[in-house]
């Protein structure tokens, strides 16, 4: 089954006809919210709001382990994670949809593995390609199905938040080769890999990153909302197309 993890602005999935909600218990505590089951244009999907339905859980407070565990527990095999991001590369401007293919983890202090504790042997999962090629292809084809342009390939910087970055931090990320910056990409992607879920992210650029373009002198958070809402309507069309592809229709 296909699951969608909704990020900022996507605590609810427009067009989802809800059939059930399930509160899943995990060994890692509570997920951000119950898993919602429903149909997108007649095709089954599961949905989880990363920040909770009321958008009350900050990026560094999300229980990523419980969220990923819960999705696997309910039978999910493929995950599309929606993320709002700041744009660093010049073509990653507000409103653009991006399909990252690489990630650099700058987060700290988050529970980032299932493989720990005295009763577990040490395991190192391969993360050369952090996102699932199959789900990236699914997203790219779904975007093409509904005529939505998508930037294919970008490096996502996962920062700790919840504050935004300084201009110097963004310059460092740019030197590191990062094209996008967001606060939730890790440890989510790594945990999905540990549980062998096919996981990829679909990023929505909502602002130029700190110190760049219109954010030269600061990021206007109030200006982000409109951009996010318009872009999310396009994301939802892509998700409907993806649900159709997964359902085989
Ligand atoms: N930085 C980090 N996370 C973000 C940003 C940003 O500029 N915009 C949206 N999420």
C-alpha cells in the first residue's frame, strides 16, 4: 500500500475520502497521529500528518521512529513524503516542485535508528541512494501524467530547526552542494531505509533560503503561506496520479 506523509500545510489531504483511522502502538511511543486510511479518487492510500493533525509537533520533536514503524505495521510498502523547503539552487524558486535524489543530515539529538539497545546486533544499512528509485520514478511519472513540471534531482539539507538558518549557514550548505533546505528529511529517510520501506520525498519550495533573493534581509514567514497553498494544490494532483498508478489504473 502507498502512504503519504504530509508535512507543513498538509495535515489533511484534500480529496481523501476517509474510510478508517487507526491509532497504532509502537515500541517507540506514539506516532504524530493515527494513520488515516482512505481513497484518493477511488484508489486506496494511507496518510499520516508528520506534525500531527493540528500541526503542533515541531520538526525536532516529531517521533520519526514511531511514525515509520506505524506505517510499516499497517502494511505500507511505499511512502511519498511531502516536505516544504527553502530553495538554495537558483532554479529552486518558490512554488517549484522538486524530487530530491540526495540528502545531507545536519540534524542532531534525534532518535535516528531502530538498531540500538543491548538486545540488538549492530547493523549498517546502505544509504548510497537515500531515496527509493522506484518511488522517485513513480512521482516523476505521476507529475508527467498531470502535466506538473518537476525538478528531477537535488540535494536536500536536513537542518535541526525549528529556527530558520542564518545567511552564513545557507552559504555553507550551498558550498556543501545542497540545493534545498528543510527540517524533517532526516532521520525519516534513514529510518524508512532501515525498515526496507520504499521512500522518496516530494519537496515544495516555499521561500528562497536565508540571505538569498527575496530572503536577502530575512524570511517573511507570512508570505510563505500563499505559496505553499498554491503549490500544495499541485502536489495533490500529483498524489492522485500516483495513487492511480499504484492501484494500476
Ligand atoms: N529552511 C528550513 N526549512 C524550511 C525552510 C527554510 O528556509 N522553508 C521551509 N522549510
